[in-house]
């Protein structure tokens, strides 16, 4: 189960982090227009980037919470080696 938890968390963080970086890139491209609206672009970028980060954290937590309950841990098959052996020796069929 710890391995399943680790994989679930890493998968959620990875996918959301990539989306977050994409959103930051598009925010960075359009933030210069804030100067026309009499806003400091640096302060506006910091505020909106932090809001995006909080949203990312919340969505990661939601995805982990939903995905962890869908995990099904498979039990290893424990079968005795003698049960799997088929004997083809005609002398042993007495």
C-alpha cells in the first residue's frame, strides 16, 4: 500500500505541476497589459501566481483523495510448488 500511495501522490503532483507551469507562462505573457490599467505588473503577477498555486494545491489534494480510494492492491499468488507440478512418470501411478 505505501507504494500505491507514493505513485498516486507523484502522479497527481506531476500532472498538476505541468499544468501550473503552463498557466504561469500564459500569465507571464499577458501581465504586461496591467501597466495600461495603472497596476504594477510585478505585484499583479505575484498575486495571481500565488492564487494559481493555492488552486493547484487544492486540486492536487482533491485528486489524491479521490484516487487513493480507487487503488486496488493485488495480493501475491501463494501457491505451493508441489501443487503446480504434474507428474508424467508411469511408475509413480501405482
